[in-house]
C-alpha cells in the first residue's frame, strides 16, 4: 500500500512537472517571438540613428556655410555703412554750403530792392 501511495505521488509529481514544462515551453516561445520583435525594433532604431547622424552632419555643414555667408554679408554691410556715412557727411557739407549760398543770395536780393529804391529817389 505504501508503494501505491509513493507511485501515486510520483505520478502526480510527473503530471505536475509535465504541466509546468508545457507552461514553460509556451513562455519560452513567447520570449523568442519577443526577441525577434526586439531585434526588428533595434534594427529600425539603428537605421533611424544613422539617418539622424547623417542629417546632423548635413545640418552642421549647412550651418557652417550659412555662418560664412552671413559673416561675408555682415562685412559687406559694414563696408556699405562706412561708405554711406562718408557720403552722408559729404552731403551734409554740400548742403551746408548750398544753404550758405542761398542765404547770401537772399541777403543780396533783399538788399538790392532797398539799394534800387535809394538810387531811384
């Protein structure tokens, strides 16, 4: 009777072990499927990171080109500012001379009618 009880216990343990192996097999299968998905995701991430790296490199070179172009344009703008400043100063000087000449002409005109009126009397 003891043998029957031991054999029953061993049989039950074998059935439990088989059931556990089946569950474990299903979990390993799911893990393997997840592993292939993970590999696919890693490959996509690697591709995206390579493209981002390439785009970053392109952006850096484009930014450097734009910086050089902007620096050249700024230098030309400063040169034009200096040139325009000289022209404005020269224009102010010419305008002052014209204003002085106009004032002299007005003064002469205003003095002539008075001189003409004195000469007529």
